[in-house]
């Protein structure tokens, strides 16, 4: 049982790895034994994280990546394969938000930036991963999409972000259905409120205490709360799971009105 969640011998690709949740997940994957290709637009921050993980014995590499750009994606996959060989796991974590915007106040550019990154980027990365898995004659692959409880809950001021995450959940289910014939599993991890660049506007506001009281466990999440759920989805412990959305929110999504 001790090796059930091991990622030894696996190669993982991680998008949006320079800050926040992605930066933390890089450490979780590495500690579990995976070789990890960290991708993001901010290469300086990636290299800082790679240096930290290398000091603890992790096998990691920092690679530039813009998930909105097919050419950048191809270069990232080529470089990751050159470093570690074909990927076993793809974690689609890259995501942005447009600030506190309603559907009335949001500009076209804000909608395009969020949907291009959070949803189209996820599709482009998953397509490249799946095509390469099939072309190599491999019979297994594992995609993990980072979603949010805002995919199914309503909150003012996060219009494009919430819409994009609802799309992530549906994409996860359809990709699981279509990827099964290739041996590719697709699941999603949906955190509740954790302090990140995306959530800080709300968690630093005067609404924070009200939000905290609406969570049955009466606390916001911490990065470490994602460790076990991520390793479940990334490892063979979830070999018979696909199309699932694993929610980690302290009960927030089931709180009473």
C-alpha cells in the first residue's frame, strides 16, 4: 500500500507552474517521484522553483510555455520529451481571471484572455498530449484538469472565470469519454477558496469573513489540502477513475442556504 500513490518512473507536464497552486503542485509531484516539466510564461520564476526542487533531489526542468499558442505548446512538448521522454501525466493548471467584472462591465479583451487561457489552452494541451500518446503507440495517459467550485456555484464579479471553469468540468467528462479508447484517463480537481492571485481580491476584501462562515469547516483551503487529492488522480490509485471532478472545498459546495 505504501507505493499506491507513488509516481516513480513517471513524467509529468505541469502548466501554470510559476506561481500559486501550480508552484505548489510541482513540489508534490516531484516529492512523489515524478520527473516534472514546469511550464509557464514567466521563465524566471520557473527557474527559481526548479532550483528549489533540485536542491531536494527532484528531477525538474523549466520550459517556456504559452498555452494559447500551438507553436509554443509544440516546442514545450518537444523540449520536455528531450529532457525526460514521453509524458505520462498532464496537469492543466494554467489559469487567469479578469478582475472583479460582471457580464455588464467585462470588456471583450477580458473575456478572450480568460477563455483562451483557461479553456482553449486546456484543450490545445490535452490534444497535443493525446495525439503524441497515440502516435507513440502508448496505451495509457493521464490528464488532470484544475477546475474550481465556481464551475457549479454562483458569485458576482467572476463572470468569465466561472464560465471557463464550468467549461473545464464539461470538457473533462467529454474528454474522458473520447479518450478512453486510447487508454487516456481524464479527471478534474476542483479547489474551493485558497489564497492565490485569482482569489486574493475576494479574500482580502471585507466579504472574506462572510465567505469563511459559509464554509462548513469554517476555514479557507491551504495548498497542502490539495496534496492527497492530486496524488490520488495522478497515480495508479485512481486507475478505474475517469470523468470525475474531485472537489476539495471544506464542504462549501454543499453548504445550506
